[in-house]
């Protein structure tokens, strides 16, 4: 697996965070099972929530997620990916999205 796929959502309140953790559990149960994706965790802050996955084929995995996962957050997902050795993300969803970045979360 050589790409980091990021599913991104806006979120600022605890119910948003709870929903993110719930979606993460669903992805672990339903997507990670075939070995084509590894759920690597999440972050929450700066009005942004991210789920991180390591994958071989980001576009295929995102298509599987969008087709298989029914979760309220999926209605507002943005997605991008990068080679794990690179810092530049490529936007892949929605199709109208031209730029994608992950805000640095400061502790």
C-alpha cells in the first residue's frame, strides 16, 4: 500500500466527533476486511475532521466506500490522496473539487 487516502468533513462540535468515530468503526468493519485498505485513524480540529486510510488504489477504494457505506457523514465527504512519500494531495471527490489539503492540527 503506497497511498494515503483522506476522507474529510467539516466539524466543530462533539456530536460531529462522535459521528466521525462511528464512521471510522464502520470502515474498519466493512472496508478494511479485504486487505485493500487499512484505516489508520482520525483527527479533529481547526473545523476539520479527517479519516486516514492507507491504500494501493485510492480511486477504487473511494468508489467502494461511496457505494457500500451508508452513513450521514458520507453525504458531505471530500476526499484526496497523496503518495505516502509526498506532501502534495490530489483532490478526487467531489468531482468539482480542484484542491485538497489537510490542516495541521496543533496540540
